[in-house]
């Protein structure tokens, strides 16, 4: 008893010391409180509460290095922490909404390691809908290069709940079906990772401003405690930086419901403002392309009798685009390098030399005459060494031919990126293999975006590193793939299940725009493969899966065979003044209301999983006193993705006003789309 009493007394003496120097910062509305301190061993940590209840318990912030001792123990808060508050609004050149509000409180705490005289600052920004924090390292003249072996940042979630996630470190990058498990059943997850706590609170763990650093995976340690794991590097050290630098922001969205999670702009606000200046040369728009034919196996990327990218076919697609108001025509397989085994190879690709049956100068002139822009395609096969050597010439040629949007590709297994060195500035030396989201590839993507910007070209990478809000800083970085896209629907029956897209809305789409390539109105893949979608769902995708470049992915013949559906695709904007999730649950369904940035029209609609349901939308967002004509595309009676009834679609027209309601029946695998045009 006496020993126990002494131990208890000692604990009582130590515990207060651990919190005496604690610093706190709250969200502007006071609901979220972050506490930052170092414990009795000098281990920096943070804690988070919401509404007075613990949300994230003591979680370490620390680092291991390859060439010096860790910064984990023996640290203490140094000096007076710095605080700041921001309440402002900024304008996006394009996006899901025109204006973004940035309202947060900031706390910066410096931790010093007395034995080695090293230090770093942890900066928190706390918003009403979450928080972000990053570590900032000062310049060290005695050791200018910092080599990070691992970042030891933790996220220890307190309440129980459900997680939606995909496996990190997998060969297939981000192109996976999301798993739905208890939080304590996650293994190694990519971000964003979305969770719904048992009390209904929604959270999403991600990162912002990923620049010159390795992407973060989330490794579950025990229970609901997660630790950052950085994507690997061929150098051993996962991150190598010279001089002063900061880590990316570690971001956590927090909302009472799914809508609050989806409508948050937290990661955008954690990024730096636009560095490019006027980017009005980029026009959000829709496009068609010579793509689905290769994906479905009808045409080939390589030369031969079935070559897709021919001059004749491209003119056909330009004519269709001009007739129906599509700004762009994507052409894949136009350049040398596709012959043979290019997957994970890419050594033969030329990004300036077209195949003999593709007359690039003539087609560029033909498109210009028709008011259409060719959309470029630079597939690398994961070989960034070859691409970087030709990058300046490729972008210069794009500008010459009016190609102001380029889709890039990095088709290789994860860990199979071919680089010629670890330092982007060095001449090509020994070949190395890198990860798609390692530091070297992060450097590469930014180099492409910057070179493209110099030539007024926008970039849409496939097999990319995940989006972390950098479209704010580099607004020519307009979309990415970074998830399991529409092409999987061409390869096997129901290859993307009906719940896939309603899950993407609340997971992958939290990171930024996705080039999902909707508009396959035949709802049929290669060799007659059925898709887990109704025709109406293909229209609802234009409202659920946002991108400022939206494709009508089907063959032009199929698009022409669906004139009423094509009418919607032609009308629906690719740029919005406002966007709201008006109904939805993670993995089940998502219905959006979006206002056109260039007119007074509103659009409502979205997508459903495999469970039929009725959803009632209230038109609270409309301007009062005005009638609107609602043109409706919806699932037909008995429609379902499971049979040929997937083709059933119905149409309706109503007059509605602010406060009216509309009940939509969503079929299994179904969707809906509504255009609301104001009357006089």
C-alpha cells in the first residue's frame, strides 16, 4: 500500500508538469480545441477535442533521420508560441465554387532539443470544419542537408467508428475498390481515409501542399492509433531536403454529417495562393476522345490495321465536337512508342513525333478552323527519365498547335517509376526505380506542371500522385485520375460495383477533381460487358464526380444514338459558382445541387448504389420569386443495373420555385440529372 501510495504521489507530481507548458488553439466557433505540448520524456504531442469530448488523444509528432539522431525525445517548448487569426475570402479561377472562405486560428510552437541544439516548429491552423498542421525546419549551416528516414506523426482516434479506405503500398497504386471496415481493422491506408464515428461525426485524414516530399500513408499501429508512413525512395532516405523546409500539412476534416465533409475547403485553404497569375487561358469545358475504342479493345494504341489515332478518325471526332459544342478532342496513341511492351517501360516514347497515319499539323489546323482544340496525351509508361528529357520540346509543340490541355500517364506498377537519378537537377546517370507517390515523382509532377504553365498548357495526370489542393497554387493542374476510373467498367461485368462512385464522392473526391470519364451512354464495355450503371447514372456522374474538364467518353456513334441524353451532356457546365451536397451518405448515394458560374441555371442530381431508394430534394437554394423550368432525366420504371433494364430512362418537365420539392426514384445502380432554368 505504501509503495502504491508513493507511486501515486509521484504520478501526481509528474502529470501536472506535462501540461504546465501546454498550448492550446481553438477553432473560430470554439468547437474544436487542439492542445500541443511535450510529455515528461520530452516527446512532442498534440490532442484534439470537439464539443468538449476527446476526438484524437495524445499523438506524437516526431522524426527519424538516416544520418543523425531522431527528433523524438528530450524536446521542450522554446520561447513564446506565436498565434494569428485569419478571416478572409478568395476567388478561384475555376472550381466547384467561385469563392472560398478561409477562417481559422493559428498556433506555432517551437520544440528545441537541448543536447544537439536542433529545433523545429509545429504550426497548427484550426478551422470550424477541421485542422491542419505541419512541421517547419530552419536552415542549418552546419548541416544543410536533411535526410528523413521516417516521419512519426500519429493520429490516435478515440471514438469508435467505420472507415472507408484503400490499401497503400499496393502494386495497383490508387486504383482499388474501397474497403468498409471498423477503424481498428484498417491496415495501411492511402489518404484521404474517411471515417464515420458512431455518434455520426464524419472525419477525413489527408494532407495538403505535398511539395518536394514523399506522400503520406497511414499505418495502423494498435487499436485506432495510426502513424504516418512515407512512400519509399531509392535513396534510402524517404525525403532529402536542403536548407529550410516544411513538411506538407497533415489535414483532418471534421463535420457533423456527410455534407459538411464534402463541402469543406480545408486543404485548399492550407495551400499557397495562385503563383501563376492570370490563367484565363484555361477554359473549363467538356471533351470527347479517341479513347473508349482502345479501352474496350476495338482499336489499338499501337500502329496496325486497328490503329485508333488516325487522321481520318480524328477529323470525324473534330466534326462531332464542332457540331455539338465540345471544346476538346482527346487523342491517345498518336505518337511513336506504343508498339511492343510499353507498360512500365516507356523507353521508346516520343512526345513530339506522330505516327505516319496521324497528320498533327493538318489536324491542328482543321481543329482550329472548326473552333475545337486537340487535347494532348503523353503516356510515359512510368519512364520519367525519357519524358523529362523531352518535356520542354513537347510543351513547346503543344503551344504551337493550340493544344492547351494535356493528359499525362504513368502506367507502371507502384514502385516501378523509372528515373535516371535521385536528384532532378543532375544529368542522367544510373537508373533508379521510384514509387508513384515518392519524393522523386512528386518533384516530377510539379516540374511538368511548371513547364506546361510556361506554355499556357493545363495538365491532367493519370496514375498520378494524389491531389493535395495544389490546384490553388498551380491552377493549370486541373484534374487527375488517382482512383479506379471508368475504364474498369470496360473489362469485366460490374467491374466497378454500384457503390464505387458513391464511395468516391466521400473519399477520393475530397482531395480534388477527378477525370473519371463519364458519359458511356451504351452502359456497355468491351465485348458487350455490362456496366453496373443505368443510363441516368451516367448523367448523374457529371454532377457527382467533379472535374473542370468533363469527358463524354462513349463512341460518338453511341452519343448520337442518345440525343436526349446528349442534350444534357452538352448543357451541363464544367465550372460552378456554388456546389452543395443536398442528400447523401458515404458509399450509398450522393445528390448535389450546383449553380452554373456563367448563367442563372442550377443543376441537381447524382448517383446511387445497389439499393433502390427515393430521395426528396427541396429547392431551398433557388432565387425567391422566380419560376424555374425543371428538365428531368431519371431512371425509368423497373430500371436496374443488373439486367438490360439498365437502359431504361425517363424524362419529365416541371415548373418549380424556391421551397418546392422533387422526389426522385433512384434505381439500383441508378442516378438522376435535373436542369433548372429560370423563367421570366
